[in-house]
């Protein structure tokens, strides 16, 4: 492509890391690109947890509008922030290799060596995610949950200042920003049946559907195997039709030549969650069983 591509991105450190990653990826395909920073509703409203904010697409709608208006040519998103149905005229056409999907519990050093279930009553945990709140209460029902907003470094700074005993973050952001957590006690929550958000750790590159030339340029950078797994995760989110308001965790991976699926679901953040773990060589079998499981959980409430 001869023309310079304009990449629409949020301005947080993690969003900029993602944007520069894609810029370098395009450069390897002989395509020059520049960044355009766009503020989203999620960036502007920092005093409310996501379950108290109106609508969906808190971190994506303004960028998608700029893409439709041809103010930018390409948008790079944390895939888990995207709604499951693209706006008309837009399409996610490329997903680079997925990084670690799990959540981390990051605690003050005074809790070193303590398992989540053994933390003291009133342990103050920071998160604004309905999914994380729901799954954390299954591990430690006597915790005090306080909302936590801001970009990744800001959230860690709030922990450093002692506003929380611990916080929950996606490992992907910590890894991509190469943040040193040695001053804290860090626990991989996936070891405690803590199921990530659909598409966590994945990036989605969105373009205008009609832009076939850019689609062709991006195709060599696409990770088809992980795309299949993420598509299943997002299809179950679509089945729930609740966005970040519904406590759904789902992770699909390839294991020993088969697909494995872990699913955590509750009808509300304060309701008990239920867990499903399955293996199959058929994505469609897992999709069907996942939908049946969600429907069964709903019918009990």
C-alpha cells in the first residue's frame, strides 16, 4: 500500500503499546502508519464502575465512529472490550498471536504466602468488573470489594498507596508493559478456577469492510488457531447478551490435540457462580454445551 495508514487508538499506556505493536507489524509488511489518539467514554468517566455506566462499548464506540467517518483507517482494540457484533460497515479481520489470558491477584507483601481462601476477613480487594467480583467472592466471600478504575499503572499505584490490600488485573497488560511487580505478592488466579473474560489477552484489528487491500495486508499477521478459540468465547458472550454487566468467564485453549473450555457463569454479580470444564475435538460441541450450561444456570434463578 502506498498511502500512510492512520491507526485509531486510545491514549493509555497499554493502548499505545498495542497501537505501536500493530504499527511495527504493518511496517514489516511494507506499510507506513501513524497514530491518532481518540478519547472514549470509558476514558472520560473514571468515577463509576462499569456496571453503573450506560450502554456498551465504553472503550470502543468513539474509535469505531472515527473509522466509519474515515478519520482513521484501522482500529486496534483489546478484543475483550469489543461488542460481539461489529457495527455495519466494520469488521475485525485480524487477531495477532494471543498473549497470556489469565488474571493476577496483586497483594501487599504482608500477605506473602497466603492462599486467597485464607486471607483475613475484610480483605479489601480492588476491581470494577462484575465477573471478577463474582469469582472473587466465590474464593473469599468475606472480602470487602472496592471499585478500581484507571489505566494499569494507575491501578498499581493505588495499591502501592495502600488504598487496597489487593487488586485484580489482567496478566496481559502487566506483561505487555513489562511492569515490575517484585514489591508485591502476585498470585496467578487461573490456578484457583478463576476464569478469564472472553477474548482476554487477545487484540482485535478492525477495518472498514470494504477495505479489501488493507485486509490482504493484515492477513499474514493473523493467528487462525487462536481466532477459532476466541470466536467461541465471544459467541458465548453474545449468547449471554450482557456485555460486562453479566459475570461470564470463558477460556478456550488447545490441549493434546483437543479444545478445552472453562466456563464460569452467574446471573448476577452477587449470585453464586457455576463452573463447567469440558474437552472435545469439536468446537461446535463445546459451543452447544456452553449455551446449554448458560441456559440451565438462568433457568435456576
